[in-house]
């Protein structure tokens, strides 16, 4: 398996009502590469945003299925989510 570059680890920030409430408490939510581990996610956040990370939680969000008549289809693909808790500082991307 090839080593991921720090710019390949983070895909996008997840911006929802719940993630905005978590951002006030110092927790930020990102979609990350499916093959990224917690150590790679921590390094990418610390380098890109220049903050200190306390904890990283990851989970795989399942694909959502839809149905039309008898036929099933995939509405959204499976993706990996990371909830990053900061020890100090904040990410200015979310404070707009």
C-alpha cells in the first residue's frame, strides 16, 4: 500500500449543524482517505492547520441505499469520517 501524502489524507471538512456545535467545543469533523490511519490524520491536521491535536476518533460511514420499485441502488458511497479533538488553538476554517 503506498504511503499517503498529507494533502491526500484530508478530503473535506464536514459542515453540519452538529459539527458546528462540536467546533465550539474544540472538535472538528473531516472526511478522510479510506486508507488513512489515526497517526496520519493527526500529522496532517497538525501540519496543515498548525494546531496541537489531543485525540482522533475515526469511523466508517456506510453507503446509503435507495430503492425504486424492486430495484436497489447506491445513493452515496462509503466514506471515512474523523473527529479531531484539539488540545489548544482552533481551526480558522470553521470560524467564518
